[in-house]
């Protein structure tokens, strides 16, 4: 890629949203560049089997689905490039995109599809068992663990919602939380307590997971738990009141939040919510994926902090590409209407 190359459309991120946008932008004759980012393919590459993406009745692996979408996008003229965006300069037009390699790219329009990274605990066994009994998406992977004992880690709305959802499949759902009180809304706590009364959910409070045990072949088999009667036990490992145990479990789901990947947009003036997710126009007409910065659009989990599903991300990527096409047409029309400079 030549230094300071120019593209009509640059898509930042190569997950479902970015690649869906790439297919449509390429078919719209914009020859987009897709910058793959630090996690090429996004979170879906951590999912061994995807059974809820439309069109695959027998399911498909996450990496295979991403690879198929890459081939589809490049078939229509999209270009993929390894790289990580450090900074987006939106002060002038075209946009200037600075990569961590030092390269610069300019673009008439940009789709931010950089996703959100699930928070993890950073404990031993985590990296090896992600996708092999450890997951960050109950609706994606819960059905794989039917009749298993399942553990949910977290204490907010997401943890409560995932725990209730997983009771459809699990023999027992255990909620592990590092404090005594939950941070979730009362309605979710009430729903969980109803399931506790029914014997479907058990609470393990003032407790944290410190290690995951298992193998790729056998999957996750157990976790190490530490507990302290006053909570936050990992901060009190030397306290005699802290207890450690190995706990057998068939699957673990983290529900401790996501971090939207929006740092590179910090100087653009784009609006984000309190958690850092991009705020887009929304509504019912065209331009729903537009941000407050003209020519900058958002799609997928970098915008959506609620659904966070592959299918919804793909749909939003399509919307962003269509919005970009309309934006570029408007820019071209304005340019044609602009008066010619005076002849001195």
C-alpha cells in the first residue's frame, strides 16, 4: 500500500459489520479499503460454532464465516489490509487516517466498524479456553452446553440477563460475583431470585474466579474460586479468612461488560455515550448510521451496546455502506453546483 494512498471509502474493522459494509460498498463501485485492526475478524473468530447466523442451517465456524465474507468482499473489489488505526484526523477533507506503522491514508468517507472487546479477567487458562467452554456471549453459545452446569461471572444487568437465559439449557446456573450486592436493576434481580427460589440458579457471592482448568480437546472442566466474607477476595489473598476451592463446571460465561474500540476517534469531535459507544443519528429514514462528524459513519458493536449479535452487526454494516453511498452522491452533487472560481 503506497504511503498516503487515497480511497473513496475506508472501513475500520474486519468483523461482521465491517465486512458486510465492504460487500455493499464494493458493489456500489467505491472500491473500499478494509483495515483489519488488531483483532482481524473481530469477536466472531473466537466462536468455534455459529448456529444463529441466517443461512447456515448446520451452523458454521466463526473463522470460516469471516473468511467467506472476506472472499465475497474482495470478489467485488474491496481491498483488505493488515493494520491498526492510531488516529483519525477529521479537521479537513479528505480524512487522514494514521496507522501504527506510520503510514497515512486519506478517505472521502469512513465507516467505523471497530467493534467492542469483551472484558476479561486476565486469569490463567483464559486464552487457551476461549471458545472451548469459555464464552462472552450466552445467546451465541449457550445451546452448546445443554444439561451442563454453567457459571456466569458478573453482577450487572448483562450477567442477570445471561443467567436467566442460560436456565433454558443448564442443569444449574451459578452466578459468581465479587461482592454481596448486585449492580443490576431491581427487575433483573427479582427475575434471578425467582429462578433461585425455583432451584435453577445458585448464587456464589463475595467470590472471584482466579483460574480456568481444561484443554482444547476436553473443554473447560473446572475453575478455581477464591472467596472472602467481605467481598473482593483477590485483594485479600493473604487474609486468613480468604478461602480457595476448585469448582467443577461445564462452561463459564463472562458478563462483565465490553469496551468499545473508539480511542482512535478521540480527537474527531464525534459523540459517544458514557461508556464510549458511538452515537449515531438513528431514526427511520436514511443516514441512520451517520455520526455528528460529516462523512464518518458507525456500524456494529462500536455503536450497539444492547443486541451485540452477528446478524444485527451485519445489518448495520449494510446500512452504513448505503448511507456512505448517499453521502458521497450528495458531496459530488454539491461540488458540481459550486460556482467556478473567478478568472483573474
